[in-house]
C-alpha cells in the first residue's frame, strides 16, 4: 500500500504544478501557526497541500509511524475550486484516490495518525 500512497502523492504534486499552484518559496513561519482546519486563515488550500499535507505523508511513509486511518481531503478541494476558473478536476481525482487508499487502510489495521492543521 505504501507504494500506492507514494504514487498518489506524486500525482497530487504533479497536478498542483500543472495548475500553477506550486510555490517556489514556503509561506512565512507565522502562516503555519493556525488552529483552523487546513490552516484556512493563513494558507491557501494548495499551499496547505504543498507545505503541510504532502510533507507530513512523505514523513509518515519514510518512518514507522503509520499512515492516517481515514482521509477526506477531496471535498475541501471541491469547495476550493467551486466557482473558480481553474480546472481542478484532475487534482480532485488524485485527492479522492489518496482518500480511498488511506481510508481502505483503516480496514487493514493502519494506525490513526492526525495530520498537522
């Protein structure tokens, strides 16, 4: 399953780059101090994916900490792109894939790990 998750993460990064939502520089350190889900008050959703979600999952894959047992990121992407000119359908599809992979893991004994906010 880890190789499938890694492939899905690579696809998410590729989609962010293709959409022009890949930042060359990280946001300020203050932007990461948020108590809101997805850091909506300090980061855009693509920034959260790039600087919180992807690095966290890559770290979990490399360590023995286990992967989240549930994931529901795709609905946030659908909301983010709603009414937007940006076509995020392929990114949403990639996020649905990671949601499915991690949620399937919940049925196979994968640890329940909380992602950063």
